[in-house]
C-alpha cells in the first residue's frame, strides 16, 4: 500500500489547484469598486476611443504602438527599420498625454531604440491612467485578477501532470505487492478527471478574464471598424500595418515584419 500516499498527494494537489482557480474566477467576475452601476452600464454602450480599443485589444504596449504609428504617419517621428525612433519635428510636442509620454521616453537626444521607447511609454502615467479608467468602468480586467487566474491555471495544469506522473511511477517503479492493481489505478483517474474537467470549463468561463478586456470590453471591441488604418493597428497590432518598412521597424527580427 505504499502507493496510497502518492494517491493522497494527487488528490490534494487537484483539490487545492481547482479551488484556487475557482476563487480567482469569482474574484475576477466581481464588479469594479467605485462608480455606480448606471455609470458602468453607460460606459458599456459608448464608442471606444482608439487608445481605449488599443489597450483592450493588446494592453499598454499596443497603446504605445498606436501612438508611434500615428506620430510616424504625421511625420512627427521617424521609425527606421533598424529599430530606432527619431524625433523629426523641430518643436516636438505630442498631441495628447500618450504622445508626450512617447517623446519623453525617447529622451532629450531625440533618438532612442524603439524597444526602449515602448518600455518607457507603456509604463508612463498616461497609460496607467487609461488602464485605471477602463478597469473602473468594467471594460478591462485588473492586472491582479488576470495574474491570479493565469497562475491558478498553471497550477491546475501542473496538478494534472503530477497525477499522471505519480500514477505511472507507482505502477512501474514500486516493488510487487506495493504497487496498485488495476482497481487502485482507477483512483488516480479521479483527480485527473477533476483537473482536466476544470481546465475545459475554464476555457469557456475563465479564459475571457485572462485577456486585457473584460467580456463587456470584448463586446465593445467587436463594434470597432477596422477600415481606418489606425483602428486596424489598435485592434490587430502592428501586423495589421500595410507598410512593410514600418512593420519591420516595429517587429525587429522578422523580415518584412511578417
């Protein structure tokens, strides 16, 4: 009966990981604190700005990419295929807080690596304020909730793998008389069914909360037209660019930006 402790470990791992995922999902589904239900309902029926659509579709970096593309098209910046961003305006001043964050991330020299600009501008106050507004309106998933669900999903997957590994180990490695028989091995199927079933349900019920946009935000994203090139970038990212040179500048290491 040496295999029984292994079985108890699989049961405990499955139960704890699935419970953790359920608690994280319940927490993510709670309405945001602050603001009235009427205000949140009104926010869910309005039209998204391009920055809001970019954040909900791809997070802070997508917002920065949208600003970079917009400034490049207006000849405020030059984005070279070598991966450098250069200010070409004699009197650089962004049209909004996000663009000013981009200029600030480039620095006083007027030139910087695009990767560094992305990192700096994505962490700027302007993007954080945008994220806070979307979370408060119930359109974006809070970072803490998304991280908790992602970690909980990893825990359930690990518990499923652990069950298979320990079942195989008890059947193949334990000496005769201590290894489980066919009936004993079926007990290992219970935690495996629990974890796999939990992952299947999570694919439908929890997966939306691993994205930047909440279900309400995802609904609004479907209403954004992609006919505007900038809207296409906001929703689809730099892969939606029709300019191969600009795509290459924003996707270094990928020939032609593909």
